[in-house]
C-alpha cells in the first residue's frame, strides 16, 4: 500500500508527539459488490483508504482519522495530531461504478451470479435476492517505539435469499457463506450454488412446517446452531472491554459451564491473517477450561487498563475505528454421538439445525435466537419441521445445562457486529444437548 520509507517517515513524526503511546493504522480496502434482485443487477466498485491515529497521554486516550490515499495529506494529518491539535473526522468511503482494474473479474462474477439466480428460479423460487462482496484489504500498523507491521487479507461473502410461494402461502429461506480466499471460475460458481441452493431448500421446508409447542423442554443444537449460541451468548463475555479490574477478579475462576465443556480462542485461520490490527501475533487462549472461566481476550488498551496480557485480539473494521478486543475463531472439543444419537434420548423436544440470528440483552442476561431450521423431536426421533419458533437462553448459565456433547463439530464463518464494527469470525463447535430450555414463538419475543 505504501513503501517502507513513507512508513518510517510517519513513525518519526509520531515520535515527536511526546505521548506515552502513539500509533498509526493505515488501511486500504478494494473490491466489488454485486447485487442480483431477480432480473435486476447492480455492480459497484469499492475503494476505501485512510489512516487512524491513536495517542495515550497519562490515562487519556485520543483518536482521529482521515480518509484519503494521498501520502502528503496523511503525513500532514499525522503532524497535526502529533502536535496536539484535534482535527475533525475526514472523508468517506468512495463507492463508484465498475472499477477499471476489476472490470473483467466483476463481469465474470456477475455472470456466475446471474446463472445461479436463474437456476434457483427454474427450480421453484418465485423470487431470488443475492448479494456478493469480494474485497482485498492491506494494512500497516506503526508505533512511535519502532513497530512497523503489515498484512493483507481477502474475503468473499455471499448472501442468498429465496422466496417460494404455494397457493396463498409464502416462505423465505436465506443462507450466507464466507470464504477467506479469492474465489474465481468454477470455485466461485460452486460457492454461489451452495448458498443459493440452501436458501431454496430452507424456504421449501418452511412451506410444510408447523408451529412448535412452547414451554420448557430438552433442546439439541447442531454444531452450527451451537456455534452461534456460544459466540453471541458466551464468547463476548470473554472480551476484556466489558470489565474493570475488580470485575475481572470476580469473573476468572468462576464456574460458567458444565464441567465437561471447554472453549478455546484459536486465533485466525492461517490463510486469513498473521497479525491482529495492532500488529501483534494472535495467541491461542483457553477461555473456559472444564467449565471454569480461565482467560480473557485483550488488546493493548485493555491490557494496560486491567493489568492482563495482550492476546493478539485487537480488531477493527477499518481506519475510522479504534481497535476492540474481539473473537477470531472459537473452538470446543468434541464429545461422543451424532446429532441423531443426541436426539435419541429426548422424549419430547426440539432439534435446531440453525438459527437465523441472535438478540442478546446483557442487562437481563438473556439471549433470544429465532430458529431458521428446526424439527420436533418425538420419542427419540427427529420429526416434522417447525416454523416461527425461537429458543431463549440465560447467559452464560445455559452452558451449565449441557447434558451431552456431540462428535460432529461444524465450522461456520460470518460477520459479527459490535459497536457498529463488523469483522469476520469463525466457530467450530460440536452439537450440544441442553436440558430445561425455554422454547417460544419467535413473534413473542419479550
């Protein structure tokens, strides 16, 4: 993105600030967003570049950013804030028509998407929406004490939504997939087909689904459903920005799950990232060991504030944001038994194949997960599909209700939004059987 000489020049400007800590985060994102709404298509090129500057003077942190790719403007901005001035936020992301450099690639991707959309409609979808985003990212982190670290990343994401109509009944199914490589040709086509086909399958299932019974019952979560529940309702509890020093002392060592359950932050996939957004190498961190809270995910700021170690967990969406401690990839050891075997010991209950999303109320200590694909369990067998169903979980105490851990661990990838920042995350969690879980209608969220 920028040559070494320029990065060293910015480092020298930082060193003149006299701050206890000074940092520049430079990032460039370039890519394409393709939207297909039935027969309508839109192709947009994305180009976003800029710098965010942080200082720590005593106990006070300050942050400013500029949106530009011009080295002279960036250098002038850094000199200004290093001198103690507080300029306003600058600029915005540039969204334009097809970029010349990516025109051929965008045309090929749009053609693949058009073919997939036509195929889904030929197979019975009355309407189809697809949104694909492909983006490459390059960034550098510079600190006044001499660190200069750089990395590059790539991400392909595709959201597919199919509507199916039968008589007067309309059902919707959706799937979102993410890959951390630059997919092209047949690999991209297969990626799109997988998401689109799954959206059609889910919408068809909902045409024949029944409203599930409500009340307290046993629930079996597939690895995918368990991954979302653990991430949203448990994983964020281990991000250090939610604690002060006394709260950390009260949390670490407490029992938060059944004794057989453990949870590990594995760090990013090797093909996605080698450093975090402060330039540190992510470290594997045991968050829950044999049911007890054992560690937290910390960035530099929380490390200084709380007196705990840096774990390489600093992440930010772009140069406009300060880093936050965030999850990379959660993993839990597998147990024994397939999903069907976990259900075999359930008399009446619910098997959740996947949730659509999750809403967490930290103040109430509750999480609400609408079911995107679920089935009644009757006499130990997975039976008919359900609709308009949701699972309500107490956090993090629902992990204490684990009665069995499955052998089938499912890896899922997606975007997680925290404080308006969306970052890539991954979960690899086995199926879980839970006792005494509240199941209610999704339209009765309290």
